C-alpha cells in the first residue's frame, strides 16, 4: 500500500516513516526540504522524497491527491481551511484512510477527568487549539455524513532526544534545568499541581502506525497520544532534582508574582497556555481498539530528553 506522510522528517515522522518502510509500505515523504530526521535509519533510503510547501503551494492538496495514495498521514495541518481542501481533494482518489494530527490542546479547559478523546469538546484557548478543534469537528462530520475515512490522533507535549521539551516551568526555556542541576531554589506557579503531558515521539508514531494497521477499529475515532502517566509541575521539578543528584528546593508563588519572577512575557505566555489546559487524558479507547501500548513513561521520556540536552550542550552544568 502507498502511504503519503506530510511532514515526515519531523518529531513523529522520524520514528513513523522507518516503521512503515520496514512493514512493507511504499512511503512518500512530503517535506519543505529544510530539515533532516532526528535519527538516522537506513529505511530512509527507500523513501521517495518530495519537496512541497503547504504555505506556498496554492494547489497543495491537489498535488497530494495526484499521488493517489491508499493512506495519507497529515502531520503538519494547522488550519481548518487546509483540512477542508485536503478532504475535498482526496475524495476523488482511492484513499482508504486519512490520519489527522490534532492535539490535546483542542480540548481547551477540561471539565471531567480522565478526559475522553471523543467527548464533545469546549472551544480551545488559542488559534492553534481552535483550528485543531474545528478540523476535528469537520472530519467527524465528514465521516458520519459522507463516510470519509478519517482518524484523529491528539498528541500531548511531544518530547524526546533532539529538540526542546517543556520544562517544569511549563515553557521551553532550558535554564531551569541548569538551576536545578546546581541545586538552586526554584519557584513554581500556584501550588505546582498543574499537569504536563510529555509523550515520547516514538510512542506518538506507534499510535499512528497502530491506527493504520487497525484501520477498521480506528475509523471515525479520536485518540489521545500520551503516556500512561503524567507529571505535575511539582513532581516534574522534584524528579529533575533527583536526576541531577540534588536535594529538592522548591517553593511557590501566586501567578502574578511568578510572572514577575520569570520576567519574560513570551515564557510566561507559554506557561499559561500549558498549565491552563491541565487535565488527565485517557488512552483507554486506544488501548482497546488499536492496541496502543506506550513504551516510555513520562519520567523516562524527560530523562532521555535531558541526556540529549547535555550531549548537545543545550544546558551546561
């Protein structure tokens, strides 16, 4: 079967594309040509590389449709209009499965825990989450009314070696890890009980692969691609002190004082959008329907990421 992966050299594709090749799929990777996979694998030698930029090609969806693929994995779709254009273009092909990468951010503020991926979601908090939310609604409608073969996968905070991960401060500034490594005191917002949802990119890729190989069970479904467990800000910070062999020294500030403590509007905005979506996201339907079995705990994922920080000298101890 022919699979088109849009954005296959990114976090998820780094693991997904080689797995598809090794399973015998013919894989076409759609890339802007600006990055390489985070990990090298000989399987990439069997992948057809096609340079296309969604933002610059007015007929991007039509060009994807011309491949007449059995499966399209859309990893970098951030706008409702792009989703609509893709669906209309693919309706005229032999497509049997369209997999859309959404986000847990499509939930907005969760009201009941654990959150069900197929629940009626409230509107998200920013344009990114809103467009994912609206795309999900549209794809569900197309599946119900027209039988369009869609599956929605909603990753948490994708992590792993090779890039920046969300820190115990809820943003991507790595400086807090240096403070922790030196045994310095840090302050967390509120009571440090907000939850982050790190997931190893390999486990997100596993979910896409399992959805492809369990197509009948996956059609029309939404799945959370997260680890089995999650960290509170406090638990995360404490685990990092342990990782660096230091005694935890953690205190708390209310939100306004904490923003003054950070003194960086971009960082505090990142933190706000991460912790305002605190919740716990169920993987029960993914385990039952497509045999999703995350291989990495939250702690393992974070520790592998920090080891990569040290190797790449993103942080200095």
